[in-house]
C-alpha cells in the first residue's frame, strides 16, 4: 500500500469519527431540547411519568405517545350554551354537597365525564382519561387522580366528610380548567391539606 493510500484511509477514518462524534453531540442536544420541552409541557406529570416508567427515556416515549393520541382526537371548545349548562349543573352539585356530600362527589365525577365527552375526549376508561387530560391539562390532572381516589374511598365507605370536601375541591379545580375558568390559585398540596 502506498503512503498516499494510507493518508487517504487515515483521513477517511478521521472524517468518519468526526461525523459520528458530531452526530452524537447533535443527538444529545436534541434529546436535551426535547426533554426540556416535555418537562415544560407536562409539568408535574413529567416527573410522575419518570417515576412510573423508571427512566426518562421510557417516560418521554410514553408522553410523546399520549400527545400523538390526543392530537388525533377531535377536541373542540365548548359552545357557550353547553358551557352554561355545565356551569349550572356544577352549581346544583355544589348545593347538593350540603345535604349529601357523598352523592355530590359522585355527581361531580359524572359531570367531569360529561364535560370531557362534550369536549371530545373518550370517557370509557379512567386511566385513559387521565392520560389524555395530562396532555392539555397537566397542571390539574393530579386533582383528578386525587378526587377519584377519594371518591373510590367513599364508595367503599372509607371517606369522611372532610375527605369528601377535598374530593370536591379537586373536582372543582379540574372542572374550572376544562371550562377555561380561572379559579382562585390553588396548588395541589394546598388542596390535599
């Protein structure tokens, strides 16, 4: 082999190695950028997904799958008439809470499903509803989980009136977000207290 051939082979090896290193750097940057975008979009749901899936890579894949699924749904804004109907129903459920807290929590759960249905979300499966909501409503989806957990405890006879009040507060946060209302600021930790 001539020295010119060795130089050409050496240059090709260096160019290939440089291209691989550059591709890895760009891939890492893209991965970090995607991670930051997902963290911003999903908020606390991102950390929950990482915990549930055991790694950032698996969690990110799941969150991207959720986003892709929701993008394919035919979600729509509520018409003013529908919004007013739901608001009126919510006021009735609130009044019901005084005399029948358990029944009011049960009705609040049904009203949330009704609102979701009218927006265009499939409502058959709770876990799927939560996953779908986490895409466009990540700041309140934890309220839905907490409310549902307390509602389940109520159905099993394990919830007291204060826990039912907490469930109702959680449902209210989700209801307001779905209707595009701006409720008084409330963090998840405050609602749990």
